[in-house]
C-alpha cells in the first residue's frame, strides 16, 4: 500500500546565507590546476558551478523554449505524455512510494530513439522537440565526460576515462529531467517574525531532500532560485541561480567509486512564491550491468573499502524501492 507522504509542505528550518559554490572555469588554461579545483570541490561540497563550458546559448535556449512550451499546455494535454512510469510526464508524485512535491516534470531516457518516440505525445512539433533535446543531451554529455576526466586525473587514476567511459557507453542508463516549479504563494501563519525572517525557509517544497543515485548530475535552471544543499551540520544553504552556467553534483555511484572521498550531498528544491522555476537535470548513469566498486588506488589499509560491490541495476532497484529521502547508499555499506 502506498502511504501518504510525510514530506513537509513548507520548509521551516533555519537557513544560512547563500554560499557561492566553487566555480570551475573550463576555459582556464592550466589543466592540472582545474582538475585539482574540481577534486577539492567534490570532496568538500559535492557541488560546484561550471562556467565557460562551451555549450552554445542556442542549444540551451532551444531546450528551454521546448520545456516552456510543454509546461504551458493545458493539464489534460500534458497528461497525454504521462504517467512518468518509468518515463513521461509526472505531476506532484515523485517515484513510486508516495513522495510528493509542488513540481511537474518530464522524465526522459536519453537514447535518441526513445526521445523521438516520446516526443509524439509531448510536442505539436515532435521533430523540433526531439532535435532540441538530443542536441542538448549530446552537449551536456560532453561536458560531463570532460568533468569526469578532470576528476579521474585529479585523483591520480591510471585510466583517465575510468568514469567517463561509463556514460559514453551506448548502453548508459542516463536520464534527463525537465522540471517546472509553478509559483506557490505561502500564507503567513504562526509566528510572523519567524515566518518572514530571511534566515528562515518559508517556501513550499518542490522536490524534497535527497541525494542523486547516479554518477554525476548537471543542472541548468532559469534565473529563479530554489536549489538548496544540506551541509554537514544539517543547515540548508541556498545556491544562487545562474542560467549561463551549470550546477554540478556528485551522485551516489561516484561516492562509492571514490570510496567515500567525493560526497553525494543531499539537496532539495523549494518553489518561489512569485515566479516559475524551470530546471533541466542531466543524470549521467552507467549501463545497468556495470559493476560499481571503489577504484583500486582509493582503497588502502588505512582506508578500507566502504561499500560492497554492486551493479547499477542493483542500486537502481534499491533506490526505486525506497522513499526519496532515504540514505540508500547505506544499504551497500560494509558493516
Ligand atoms: C532522484 C534523482 C532523479 O530526479 C531521479 C529521481 C527518481 C524519480 O523521480 O523517479 C527517484 C529519486 C531520484 C531517488 C529515489 C527514488 C527514485 C524518486 C524516488 C523515490 C529521476 C532518480 O534517478 O532518482
């Protein structure tokens, strides 16, 4: 039986001021310097921003335009592209176990054939939609590979393609998610000072607290904020939006492959009271049968391996059988 979600509708925890995430400028000259910066960001925050990534404005604008046109459709038309099980349009329901949020979305497999088939129920111009999405995917995949290679180099891995080859694989299980968080006015209730103080969250939760199961996530949003990351001490930190850059985060699989050296950090998205937030997330994943183990040189007598080996298929099944906020990597932790 699916039980109603205990997700908070309104986030009420204390927040700290917006932090500026480490910024990785991919046009910067010295490769070893860039790879060290990437590694440090993945160890400390599990998140960073990428600028000068080489993806043209034309590619991101076409993708954003298609996303906006879809979400602007009347609900019954959008429903024709659903349910999001496993791919398609979803509204409020997240996953299969009762999680909900103030969000509507399109979840798509990144294989070109799958996109062109899906596009028939998504767009009045399926060809235009699938070409915008495929071009976008190709471009973000390249940036993801470049970042994964910088990470491998920075970690001193003997094979710099040890991570990137998993997502370049034709059977990679990568997905793309188009999110729309409609404006959600929040009534001021309870203690006024607390509710309206800028150091408190008073917005509705669009997508609840979770970590991403895959290897790496590249997120692009419009200029409306809402993304928050959870730091070690449990404080929520808002991330400022940057439509020209990408916000990148480590997923659970990369945490396992680096034997816990990189951190897959919990994050969430709040809605804005006045403006629509639109985001597009590319989740870079391995093929289903890929065996996930820590890189040999990340394991030593002083740093024994933290996780049991698993396939991406095992991990995905575990993730989908749990609630959004569950700490699923713990299921694979050695005692
Ligand atoms: C979180 C990251 C991605 O958005 C996602 C989500 C997926 C879904 O929305 O169907 C999951 C969630 C995400 C993790 C746990 C499971 C699966 C909802 C859920 C309760 C598409 C993904 O891959 O994992």
